C-alpha cells in the first residue's frame, strides 16, 4: 500500500509534465515553421499578386501562442495603374498552435497607404491609428471571414473615431456578406464644401453574389483582378443598403451595382434624403463633396437616384455628376 499510494501521488504530476513537454515540443516545431515561412516570404508573393516585404522580424510566444512582429513591413498588391501598398512601422500577427487557421493582426506606428492614381501620379496617405486590428479565419476552402477595425485614426487629410470593414462567406447562400462602418469622419478644409466638415456616421451592408467565381481568390490561388473579372462575367452583382449622416443631410437607401464591359461600376444608388434644403451650395463645386452638395441642394424630392453607367455618374433624370474609372 505504501508504494501504491506513492504511485497515485506522483502519477498525475508525471502525466502533467509529459503533456507540458509534448506541448512545448509542438510549440517549438510550430515556431520554427513560422520563422521559416516568414523568411521565405520576405520579398516574395504570399498570394498571387500580393507581396510581403519587411526589414526585420521577431518570432516568439510560448507553449500555446505564436507571435511574430515585423518592422517596416509592407504589403503590396497589383492594381490597375500600379502597385497599391500599405506600409507599417510595426506589423504583428498572433495565432494559437491548436487553432492556426485563426490569425489576429495588429499594426502600430505610422501607416502609409500609397497608390498610383488615374492621373498616373503617385499618391499617399499617412496616418497614425490609436488601434488597428484585423482577424482572419480560414477553413478548408480558404478565407472564410475577415474583420478590420481602426480606432482613433489621425492624418493630415482626415481623422476618424472609428472605421470598420467586415466580410464573410454567407453560410446560407452563394454570396459574400459585407459591412462597412464609420464614425465621426472629419475632413480637412479643402475637402469641405457645403456639407460640413464631419460625417457623423456612415454604414453600408449587403452581399456580393454569386460567391463561387471568387472562390479561387479566397483560396489564394489567383490574382484579385482575375477573380473579379470571373465574377463580372458570371453576372456578379453587389446589392445592399446604406445610411449616412453628414450634417445637415441624412440619407438612407439601396444600391445595385455591377461592372460593365469597361470594368467600371454600373447600376444605381437610390437615397431618401432629409435636410437637402439646408445645404449650402458651393460657389465652385469642383471637388466631389462640392458636386454632391450642389446635387443634393437641387433635389426637390426626398427620393434621389444616382445612376452609374458608361464610366459616369448621373443624377436622374440625366444630370451629369462625375466620371468613373475602371477598377482594373
């Protein structure tokens, strides 16, 4: 009985130590694999048309968590006029060794979004977020859900209390659900014209259907432009609702948007507008916000429809409003 009682005393401790050793070895193997994959990815495509660059990295965590931090990291994607890039002073990613298909991302320091516009000139947006986080969930068919949340964004061009983007595969149909949301977006004076300097709130949600033509993109097997072209050829359509409060105007409505043969948005956006009679008409409405203010001020009915087509936007019935560039 003496030896038997010792066995029952020490056996659970031994089992716990054995489990801890196995988990530690599992973590060590996962950490080495992540370090190897990051080294192999630096300066190369991590998905068709998407390249990762970084100056330095550190991989850590322990036991059940994997952490990687990259300094001066840049994600670059091919776009219509040239590369579209997001550069971050610090980009970190986190995952659990028992849930590797669920990743969390954080960005800190100055962020720079750069692109080449339709004028063929280089443009950039520098901003510092109070917090910038994202998450991605993958399954056997590729990316299933993505969420982006930016809080207390500040830049020379504008600031925002909060910006959010969410999308997921619709579990009930052949579609991709999306949500876009913003709170207290404040514009610099040069962008303010007739509608005030602060968008108190905007929200849009809807569906991209069908989702099947975009599967190769979600699986990381094709460039985004090829996937979107496949979606266009399969009668892809974006449908949804939106609301905006931009003093003195508030509006809500619906949208139905496709891509035409020129790869530019086509369709319509119908809004029920309140407060249009209080809009100050700008003297020189050359900016988009100025044209929007002038269009709303001319609207005599609560229902206003913006028609997209032939690479242009018109305010029904047939009043020219602006031009549209192809997406790719």
